[in-house]
């Protein structure tokens, strides 16, 4: 089987949105040959380039080929690279109903490096974040942490009170138990809201 077909077979065996890189394909051949094959597959539309050195298979449906869902790619990228990746502060504030302003850009916070991904026609921005913003990453309580990051020190107490009205008190308690990881202004706002709850 030719290298192109081997790479394509490997890409299509993976769950939807799972990224691959030349490094993950080194068992198939040398780096230069793999890079050339990936480039050819992108030109032919059989693979999509998501970012520098990052590729994925398109999803084939009854209306043709499309990019995987952004959320799926982010989840798979997090698994493959071992990075923590979460929605941005503004997206978390929106999810909690603290703002009606829907973020225009798909921005995620990551424990990895800052970079941009191209998912079909949509740009996805990954921004390296302070570890405290990734606290309770995959849990609903993590949204509280990031929403308070969105509020900033001046509005944290007011926003924490609004959050208290919207989430179960157990979620605020969970954030309180991680106070040592958080800036003092976040820990204080959460502690006060949790006591009032």
C-alpha cells in the first residue's frame, strides 16, 4: 500500500475530529516522505490542515465533505496532546447567563502554547492561560472560575452574587475547596457567595 493510502487509512480509522501530525505517522515512513504525502492529501481534499503540522480527516456526509465540529476537534486535541483546553472567560460568562453578548470568535484557553487553528472556514483561537483559569476544567464549576476571570477584580463580588442565583450551591462550594489555586480576589468573591448560599 502506498504511503498516501496508508496515511488516509489511518486518518479515517480515527474518531471524528481526531488530529494527526507527521510525528504521529513516523511508523509509516521517514519525515520528509510523510510531510510530502500529507501535503498531497490536503491538495486533493482528502485531508484538512487544521494548523501548523496538524491534520484531520473531513467528515463525509450526504451533502459532501465538511470539517468536524469545533467542540469535537478541541476535545480530541485535548486528549491527543494531553493539554487542558476550556472555553474562554467570555464564553463561560455567556453560558452562565451573565452576558447576552455571544463571543464572535471561538476562543479557548489552553495549558499548551498559544496558536490558531483552521476548522473548515472557521478560525479557532487557542490562548495559553494561567493555571488558575483552568481549575476544574471539565466541570461546571470551572465555568464559575472563568466567569469570575471575565468579571475581573472590580466586579468579582457582584458577579459572584449573580452566579449564586444561577447555579447549585454545591458548585460554589466546589470552587471554594480550590481557593488555594485562585487569586485572592476570586477566592474571596466565591467564599462570600458560597456563605450566602
